[in-house]
C-alpha cells in the first residue's frame, strides 16, 4: 500500500476565469473549493492499494472524503470533469489513461 500526500490542488485544479473574482487568480482557487467541500485545510494523505494511478488516487480520495464524489469525475462514466486537470511531478497527466502508472 502506498501513501500519497499532498494538497487537494496538487493533482487537481480547474482554470480560473478573470471575470469571476479576484481571489480566483490565486494558485489555490480550486484547492480552496475542494478543501471547503472536504472540510480540510492543507495537505491530505490517502492510502492507495496497488500501483499509484490517477484512478487509484481519486478512488482513495473519494473513499476518505465521500463528499467529493462527483466533483472530480462523473458518477456514471467515471471520466474526469471538464476543466479539471491532473498533475504529478509538475507534469500534466490530464490526457493520459487514468490507469497509467503515475511518475515517481
């Protein structure tokens, strides 16, 4: 079992639009929204069984914070929501397979 640590925004964020609010220009725009939904602040830690992939990390995140179900990916199709991006090691993995192993 691997332990993944990081802020909710480290792997997931949505682009901020200049006409919405000035606060959205901060790098933590989506992090603040996701942290608010999950009732956490700062880093979170999830246990991932098996290889670390986008799917396994989101599965673990949704298992630990059920209030996030449906915000990161669609309930039915399990595809990521539009305008959400996945990053690991400063690399955009949004268009990679959700079952591809994450970089070390």
